[in-house]
């Protein structure tokens, strides 16, 4: 009997070990320790044994039954942990569900990136109204009275406000710089602010020219500033936009409201400065004008140009976004075409 | 502007080993933007002068010939050609295999290959002038005419670039980069700048002198507009081609050679930057008078345009009337014609802004006017005249000067500027020696006197017409000559005066990010001007709307007082591609009222506010869902963006809204915006076909940001809370706000009620007419214990009983 028990136990252990499903285990349970199970049936044979053997065999049998039960329970937990809730052909390559699809306009994205950068350097953000007078759009910026930009073929004048004194002539602002004068008039120096906004020029549009476009002006005015302080501002902007340190150069340029004025070029990011079709083989791309505010502009803002000076840059955001992403038509920014806008996350 | 380097070298001795790339780079960094420095000869690579030995008929084509061409070294090759003027002994331009040409001067460049033409092997191509880019230099008289180079006495096989003097570098300068530098608009000006940059000797142009005494005179009746007029009357000239060298240079500078008389005037302008003009002296009656035009006076220009002049125009006249539009274009009557034998040469100085106004008025910007409008100094007339006379004498050995006058009515004052050296050092951020500063300025033609800290600077005449006028200009000259790249970037120091906190700016950003990131809306930008179609459809009135005087298009003259017309246009445009989308825009709007300025008492600006508007468009959602989505976005916006809560009221229907589906937004007693369903009529007028559109617009200027982020912490419930849904029938006109008020209002239906939320609303089958079923989710719980199901049931029962009593609600039996 002892051998029977032991061999049955060994057989059960083996089968339990190899069981692959809950069902199998259940069957085994009834096959060995159920009412009609092999071990249970052996129990019935005990009374037929000699009295001296009965206690030992009974004990042995109970131990075996318990051991089988424990093994089955243990295996059951083991199987549960191994098991999956889904069929084995579950396809994990199916794409996920897109979360809420909204996005900011790529220009806004760029603008906010720059705002964050400048705020980290202690700049304020300034905004001004889009309708301004000729006084602030041109006079205060040292544009001579006959400057071509003042003409209606360059600037959008308002009907009924397109003649008379320059303080009475109203237009959609052709640039942001006039607004900077307003800031300076109403704040105490030193100044450190950025001024994002949309400006308007009356011109024929094509892939590279727009009537409405975005500028980002940064101005710093203090007592002891050399004209090269601007390089720090420029580098901050470009490294934020392009994610790496971009070599820049400043070269001579002319704008009525700065003296001296610069054209600021950055190394072509397509060819790394070696020369390619994008940079017309010069290795540099013009990105923004800059310079020290012209003494007449500081005077217009109520500052003494002998005491104060500063540095200004004005970035075309459209152009920067175009370069960043390879957008080839500036008119797309105002198209409100979701096929375009959805590409920018 | 295009410049020939070999021409520049006439005036400044540039060392032969100078790196031209560096020259272009240095000019760009210090003076003007050199967009391109083209090695001109490269265009003619693979092209040689060939001599036609024999011309034979092509066996398989009537129009083609087979030429035996000597391509040098006695080598004769067959070349198939369709030219009509081929003859034996003729020198021609041959493009050998590898050369790049353009078929008939048009289209993409083509690389020449050895090939068979109609069965006959052809070595290369005998070229017409336009095929190798020389159409302007050697204009063909008729189609299929081959460029005849027989006048060029060179042996067969000579590289074409050598034969035609094309070994040159063409500098292309960005005109925009020198609008402030009238002195640079010619080869001599750039030569002067190069001389200064590299400290090289500059060739001086000797002034013209003559001892001719005659009664030839020029009157200046408008001294405000004409500072100087030099005139030379001469005989013994005729119309003939100018020498090839002159034609070649004029062509390199981007103009067309015409005839010797005209070419001299253009050449001198390209050299000195001072325009000159030649009149046929036989057509000038009496003498020349420079004056303002009489109002309505007529002038027929060289280009056959007849102008009706205004008093603001300056004209050159004789006793019969205007003969030229001063500084802009000559007249037809006195222009150079084949019969011309006597000319009057004009070398004059006209006032810049007047020339510009006239050129713009008649849309006639010319090489001359674009130079005059930069403000040329009158001293330059001397050089221009000297150079002109040098060439007149060279080209017409028989020439006789019969009259000369120099009417110089307004002498130029040279700019005088005092600069403090301490100031200069501070602004440069670098200490330069007095000698360095003086040296750099003197090279540019400035006269410098240093006395202690003061540096007295006298600008040269060619920089004194407005270009150099203040000490900052002088500083710029020093800095650019030193090289901007040689100054180190100086960091600016940060002063800690506290964190920057601009709540209004943050609020707008919070709102935009909330709409985009949380509500799934796409931000768009549209123009400030609106198309009349959308103005009429959406605003339905233009009262108080501002207008542009020269709009981008006649039907886009109104500038927006609301963001909605352009948003509706954006919806209409996107309908083709999308059937369910939401967009928003934040921008400025304008109103023709409340004119005021905070900055200048003389200024008066219209009212300008900032709005935020949105559109939810869908053809797949029902209006109820669309409405609740839009309303949900607005309802939750104040909490997520941290501004004061506004309320929905129903006071005044927006004109564009459906008669039932609309709400007004109020912050206290102030209306701050609207929302609503776009009326069917409006969306039809907007060209929207299947989309239902919910619109909203808020005045962001009126929104009030909270001082900081506000959230209220409540202790987490200690005992479980239960959601319990009840559905009851209400009168169809019952509004949710009232139901909520009965349940959760000041006297709550039960102390165990934590909240009540709207789940949905149903009408239709199984619901009696005039009724609707509303499902409400009650949150029930206690702070003291876990509630039994009886307690929960009884709380819900109290709510239902109260609704029955107060709102005449019935328990839904089905």
C-alpha cells in the first residue's frame, strides 16, 4: 500500500507540474482527491489493512492528499499569474488613439518659446495696439518726411484718417518699433522688454511676401551698453529656436531708427556654413536687423541719448518658422487651413 | 547693382593675388551686401571661337547645314547648324561638348554633347548670341541668326571668354543695402571704399576744364530742386556703335549698349554714379531752362508715354516747352536720333525727394532716378563731366566744344561733427588709439582734428548729403572699418528687482493653451481685413467699422470689429476637408469711436480691444451635443485659466445667432461676450453647406485674471459617497438651472446631499407631450458614518419629493 501511495503521489506531482490550464488542475483534483479520486478510494481500502498498519497508512494517505491539494493550489496561483486576459493574437501594433487634437499656431509656439527665453533673462513682455499714427510709425523713428515707406503703396492707411498732420494720420502699424517708443515714454529706464506682434505692409503677395506678418522685437536700454551687447540677445534667440549654438555675424546695415545698424546673419543650418542653395552659397542667412536705437528715437522717447543707449533686434517670426520647418509659402500662416496647421504640435 | 571687377580696377589698384572671396566678404561685412561674386568666364567654359571652313547642305534636312569648322590647331570638325547667316570664313562661337547653353535663349540650361543630328555626326554647336547669354550685347537682327564674331581678330580655337573680354568677376550688390549710401552707386564709389578698406591708392578723376567762351547758357529757375547744372554743347558727333570695350562693360553692369552717344552717358553714370543725359542740340530752341512744370503741361517721353505734368515736377525746357523730365527720363523730341550731329551734354544735380515723387507719380523709375533719389552730392558733377569729355574726345576726334556752362547755385556744405573720444570708447566698448581712429576715418575721406577729448570731424562731400550727420554716424564708420566681428560680445548684467509677473499676458496665454491643449481646438490667424461677403452675412452692419483707404482688394476694405466674420470664412474654407473641427483666434479688433491717445495729446487713436473667438463646426454631431461642447469649453475656462467667473445670461440675441440657441456672457453687470449657434441663413450666406457651427466671442480686455492660481482644498471624504441617479419628468420649459437650485440651493433637499449633476435629458416616445425626462446624478454621503441603503434611498426620496412639490415633477414610471 505504501508503494501504491508513493507512486500515485509521484504521478500526481508530475501531472500537476505539467498542467497548463485551470481546467486540467480541476480534473486532477477530482482524479486524485475528489470523492471518487484515486487517493480517496485508497482510503476505503484502509479498513482492510492489518490494525498495526492502519494508523501509519492513514496518516501517509492524508499527508499525500494534503500534499496534492497544496500543490494544485500552488500551481493554480502560478497559472493565474502567468495567464493573460486576452487571446494570444492580440495585436499590439495597432496605433493608439490620438488624444485631444488642438494645437497653437506655429507662430504662437515660436513666440511663446522666445517669451520663455527672454523672461528667464528678466525681460518683460509688451504689447501695443495695431492702429497707430504716422507720428509713431515714422516721425518718432527718424524716418525722413519723404521716406517711401510712408506712401500708401507701402502702408495701409485708414479711410478718413489718411491726410492731415502726422499725429492725425492713422495706419495699421508697419512695424513694432513705434510701439517701443510708447513703452519708453511710459516707463522708467533701464528697459529690458520684448514685443511680439503682427505688422502690415501694403504689398503684392507671393510665396515670400505677405501683407500681414509677425515680428518679435527685443529692446534693452541702459546707461553703459556697448553695441555688441546685442550679440548675447541674438544668440539666446537662435539657440532657443534651433536648439544648438548657432554662429552669428553682425554686418553693416541701414535702418532709419538705428545708428549704427546691423544686418544679423546666422550660419546656414542646412549646410553648416559650407554653402548651399538655401544660403545662395554664402554659408550665411540674413535673419534680422538690429542696432542701437538712433539718438532721435531715444529723444522721441524722452531720453537723453548722451546718457542712454541700447540695443534692439527685430526678428521676423514667419521667416524663422519657415526656416525651422522648411515651410515654403509664407501665406500659409494666415490661411487658417487646418491641413497646414495640424502639422505643428 | 552689378559691378565689373576689372572696371573697378581702373580706379583702385587691387593686388592681383587678392582673394576675391575675401574681398566680397569684407565688403559685405563693412559696407554693402555682396550677394554674389560670379567668375564670368565660367559661363563660357567649353566655348571657343571657330572659323567656318566650308558650309554644306545637310543630306537629310532642308533647313540644316553641315559646317566644316576649324576649332584651332588646324583641327576641322563637322558641326550641324540651322543658322541662316552661315558663310565660309566667318568667325563663330562654338560650344564644344561639355559647354552649357540655353536652346533659343530660353528654358533650362542644357549641356552640349557630341550627337547625331538627322544622321550626321555633329561635334558641338554653333551658337546664336542669346543661346550663350549674350543677346543684349550682340542683339540678333532676326531669328536663327548666328553670332558673327568676324570683327574679333583672334585665331580659331581662342577661348570665347578671352576673345570677348569675359575674364572678369561680376559683383552683385543688394541695392537695399546701400539706399543710405548715394556715393556707392557706381564703380568709382565702390573702388573708393575698397581703397579705404585695404589702404590702397585710389585714382583721382581730374575735373574738366575748358576755355571756350560763348553765349551758351543754362538757366536754373528752381534752385530748390536743382543745385547744379553743367552743360557742354558740342559738334562733330554722330550715331555709331561705341567701342567693344565700352559695350562690354555696360553689358556687364546689366544695361544694354545702344549707340556711342547714349553709351557714353550710361557708362559715365555706371562709373561715377552721377546720371548724365545728351540732347540733340539742333532740337533745342534757344537755351535750356530748368524749372517747375506748369500745371497740366504735356511732355512726351522717350518711351512714348505722354505725361500731363504737375507743378511739383521738375522739367528741362527750351523756349518751346519741356524737353525732359529732369533726373528721370528724356523727352522724345530732343532725344538722340540717327541724324544727330550736335549734342548738349547735361551733367546735373537734382534734389532727391522731388525726383522720387515724380518717378513714383508716373511709375517711371529709371537708372537715373533711382540714383538721384539717394541724394547725390553736387561735387560729383565734376568727375562725371571729366569722364564724359574724355570719352567724347576719344570716340570723336573731330569733336568741337562750342559751349560750356557750370551753373552751381547751391554749394554743398560739408558735415562738421564733434565727437567726444570718451563717449566713443564707451559706446564701442573698446579702447582704440587716437591714431587708429584718425587713420580709419581719413582713409574714408574724413578730415579729423583731435583736441584733447574732442575730435572734430569734417565729412567728405560724397558723404555730406545726409548720410553722415551725427556723432553716432562717425562711431559707425570707426566700428565698421574696425570690423564688427572684431568686437567681443559684452554681456549685460542682470539686476534682480523681483520676478516678472504680467497677469494679463499670462491669462491670454493660459486661455490659448486651455483651448488648444485641453479643449482640442486649433489656433488660427486670419487677416484684420474682412471680405464684404462675411461682413454682410455675420455682422450685417458696417456701422462703426473702420475702413482701409487702399485695401488689399476692393471687397476687403473693412477691418475687423469682430473676429467672427473671418472665423466663419475659415470654417467655410475647411469644410471641404474636415467634417468635425474646432478653431479659435485671439486678435485685435477696431472700432470707429472713442478716439484718444495715452501717449501724445495731438494723437487720437480709435478704440482697439483684443477679442478671442471660436467656432465649433460639425456635420456629424447633433446640435445639442455641439452646443454642450461649446458651452462646456466656456463654462470651465475661468477655473482652468484662473480668472474671475463669468455668468451666462440671456439678454440680447447676437445678430448672427439662431433664434433659440444663444447666450450672453456677463462679468458682473458687464457684458463680455456671446455664444450661440450660427443661424441657418448666416451659414448659407457664408457658403457653409453641411456644418452646424457654434460660435463664441469674448472681449479679453475685460477678463479679470486672478491674483494667483486658485484651487480649494477639501478634505477627502472619510466615509463612502454614493452616486444615485434619478429620472423625473418635467415640463419642457423647465431649465436645469432651476432644477439644480431646488436640489442644491440655499435650502438643500437633504443634509446628506453632496452634489447634484445633470446627466442627460430625453423627450420623445414614452414621454408624454409637453414633458421631458431629466436624469440627475445625486451624490449622497455623510461626514460621520457609512450610510445604509435605506438612508441613501430616503435621501433620494426627499429630493424627488421636493422636486414634485416645487417643480411639479413626476417620477418617470417607464
